[in-house]
């Protein structure tokens, strides 16, 4: 029986995701320590909750706060879900073939 290759993308670990976020903030000229403070606030709230659904919602709230704090204009996507639409005037200049590569 021939085996089929799976085309599943590997999900980044939390540490990899945070590292990528901090590197992007540096590229934008922002201070990643501000994002760290925001994340710590939501980490504490997530640890206080025992409900996995509530924890996911808290994580989304943290993403949204960072998104708003840094004035990001593109849509906010988390787990394939649009958490916040793109802001007025945002134009996605990247086609499907020209995605920004992760750092």
C-alpha cells in the first residue's frame, strides 16, 4: 500500500510565535517589551481559567490588544478566524505567491 504525503503545515509553538511577533515589532520600529507586558497580563488571566474555550477567548483578546496597541491596519487572523477586519484604507499588497516569510 502506497503511503500518501500529508500537506499539513506544522503549527508553530508558542515560543516560536512570540519570537516572530517580537521580531516583527522590532522591524516596525516598536518596542517588543510593550508586547511582553500585554502578553503577561493575558497569560495570567489564562492561567486563572480552567475552561479551554475561555482560555482561547482570552488569548484572542490579547492578540487584539497587541493589534490595536501597535496600530496594525491589516485584518487580524487567529486560528484561521478573522478576529478583527482590516482597517479603512488597508490594501493587501501581497498576492498569494508573495507572502512575507517568517523570521
